[in-house]
C-alpha cells in the first residue's frame, strides 16, 4: 500500500503554529484572570456636599441671635451626621469590616475639633470682627455696643409714657443720659473683676468681645442715642397727626394702620387707641434696629465660616490629627497591649 504524505503548505503551517501558541497560553496558570487596578478608597461621608452636614450646627450658631429656634434645630442633622460617621469609622476600615475602638475615638476627636470647636470659634470671631469694624463707621461705635444701648433705651421707653415728654423731649433725653451713664459705669466695674480664664473662653467661644469705653466712645454713644430719641419723638408727632413719617417704611406704616384698627376695636384700648398704636409701632421700629444690628454680625460670621471652612478642615486633619492625636492614640494602644501581655505572662507563670 502506498502511503500518501499530507501536503504541507505555508497557510497550514501558520495555522498549526497559532493553535500551538493558543494551547500554551491556555495552559498558563494565570490564564483568564483580568488584572485590575485597585481603586483608591474614597470615604463618601467625608466628601462634599455630604460633609457639609457636619457644619449645620455652625450655621445654627451663626443665626442663633436672629433665629434661636432655627439655630437649635440645625444641630439635629449635624448630630445625626456625627453619629453615622463615628460609627462607620469604628465599624469599617475603609471598605472592609474591621471594628476598632481606636478608630472610632480618633474620628470622634476629629469631629469635635473640625465640626464643633474650631468652626464655632470661627463664627464668633467673624461676628466680633464685623461688630468692631463698625467703630470705623460714622456712628463710631461697635455693633455690640449699638445693640446694647438701643435695647437699653427701648426698655427705658417701655417704662415711661412718651406723651408726658411730648412738649419737651430734651427732658426725656437728659433723664435717659443719666441712665445710660449708670449702665456704662456698671459695665466698667464688672470688667475690672472679671475672671481672666472665663474671660478668655468667653472671648473665643462667646458672642461678645471686649469693649474699650473711651471718652470718644461715650460721646459717640450719646450722639447715637440722642439722634434715635429725636427720631422717635418726630415720628410720634407725625403719626398722631395722621402723617407718614419720612423715616418709616411703607411696610411699617401699613403695620401701624393695622395696629390702629385693632386697638380701635378693642373696648379696653378704644378710648386712647392712637396713642397705644403709636407706642407699639415705635417699639417695633427699635426692635427692627436691634435685629438689623444682629443681622450684620451674623453676616460677618457667615463670611468667616465660608472663607475658613475648608482650610480649617484640612488643618485639623493634616496637622492636629496626623501630628498629635494619632501618635498619642498609638502610644496609648501600645501601652495597653503591653499591659495585657505582661498580665498574661504573670497569669501563665503562676
């Protein structure tokens, strides 16, 4: 029998080599494994805007003067965020489940510093800065002092009947000037006996700043309050004559007309409804002055928080936590492990 050898062509040779290479590749142990690059873990709770929930309490601190209820309510989302973040760090090591009390304590310290202590200090610093900058305005007094004096004058006005001074407002001004000077002297005496430690904490975390009462400041205060008293008596005169005062807004004048109708229809006040409505609207205007003063300080707190919120976050993380807190926690945990090991050795030897 004649054996016929297969015809070998160049294409058959290429095909055979390809199949052989394929078999060799499939035989390798790593065949079928796709090499993937590991993604760097990114903590969702530390990314903006979710991270911003940690600062809702600081926004609350900024608006506490003008909206106390809203300011307190804004602590709720912040506290919920703090709890979620601290528990997450205790429970998980990045994307892996690995409970660690040390990690939880570390995150609690971070949140206390970066989300509570430092931001509140920044907000109050911004408010105080805005207050002190008003000393360079034409009024020549801080917003804090302006607010205090207008509130004091409002209280004084509430105790008296303005109509008793309608013919001679100067008598009212003279009486109030004495009351104002008494207030200034009492404030100066309190400052003399102030505890320096509590004074420091009030300066950093409180809403007030030290007030230097010079002769020029007193003079500016008297000018400010005398101008306010002149405005009050002028507006009172216009309102009683049925005119809209120049320094009263349309909105406030409409409010006055509403008050007038309410008092007029109330049997208890109907005999003197015009005087009651006039006094109440003048008080309302003084309260609005106080509100505007607080609002300017609040804006100062927002500006400071907006400018420093991210640098402050970074400073706490990279400097305070990395250089001081973390090494301290490591030292404590090492010491605790050594104590446990020594205890085990003593127990076993006994």
